[in-house]
C-alpha cells in the first residue's frame, strides 16, 4: 500500500479477522506512525526503506519460548545486511541491528496467545536501505554503508528468504544452533560498557543470554540477568 499508519497494526487487524494465512506480508511505501521498541517512533522517508510486517503462526512454540522469534527475525535481518556489508554487523539485544555503533534496522514483535501456545505472531521490520539523511545521529542505511542504490523489491525478496531460512531452522528444532548464532552476533559482547538499570548506572560485560532470552551481564559483584526494558545501553 502507498501509505499506512503502521503495518503491524494493519496486520493485527487482519489476524483478528482471520483473513490472512501464514506468510502474509503487509508492506507500505510510507509508514506514518511506525513504532519501535519502547514505543519509540521509526523514522523512514517515503519509498527509501523497507517497512513491513509478516504474519506467522508458530504454533509449535510455547509461551515461555517466545524469545526464539526475536532470535530468528534479528538473525535474518543481520544475515541480509551482512551479505552486502559484512563489517561489524551485530544484534543489539533484543532485536535491533547495528553496523558498528549505528542502527540500521529495528524489529517489533507482537504475539497472540492461545492457552500455553503462541497462535499468531506479527514480525514488524524497519530496515534502512536508500535513505541518506536522518534526524537521529546514530542511524545508518545500506546505501550509506556501501555507496550503492538498492531496488526495494529485490531487497524484500532476499530478506523474506532469510527469514524463511531461520524460521525453518526453528521448525527443525535447531534451537541450540540458533541460540549459538545469536549469541555470537551480540553487540557489545565481552566488552566493558556502561548500562542503566532503573536509576542506577553500572559497568558490566555482556556474556550472552539465557534460555528465556534474558540478557546476561557480568558485574564486579556477580552475574545478573535482565528482562527487556529492565536495562538500557549507555556507552
């Protein structure tokens, strides 16, 4: 569609009406109210980037394993970016994609539950492709990285294939490999950095994630595990 407020919201409406099958993609040239994690807006100039949502039905996943969706989607986007610019492309926990210290993509996942299972999931992806000017200082795009102009249709096809690869890994129950791949690509892993938890600043070292997707940070006084929104990356 030429323009919409949020592809995730449109996809959610389709799921509620049970009108779309697994693999359905809602894509727009201009998203006027795109959302990122923590309710942040997603800046994207019209017809410059990929802004879309995919509907999947991961009924094999129980609720406690929901972080697996963050793993497969972030690895897929990371794999796509690294094909064109294989230099320090990392996953910032839980599912932002960074090139160096600059953000190139964000992912927002919403789930519909049925009993103890995940009935439907909507994976919303914003990926900077051809945009070269941003209001946010640490934003970057594939064009800024490579100096090349990209065809959005071809990029979408390639990215969907990467998502399918990772999704099929999950279906084949290759979860150990997915966890290993994710942890190997974590931004700031094994480096000393400053974080914020509530009103408390502290230094620590990211060691990985646990089976629940909690971020494992090593502090001087011992290891701690954080849920999403419980910790912020500072410097």
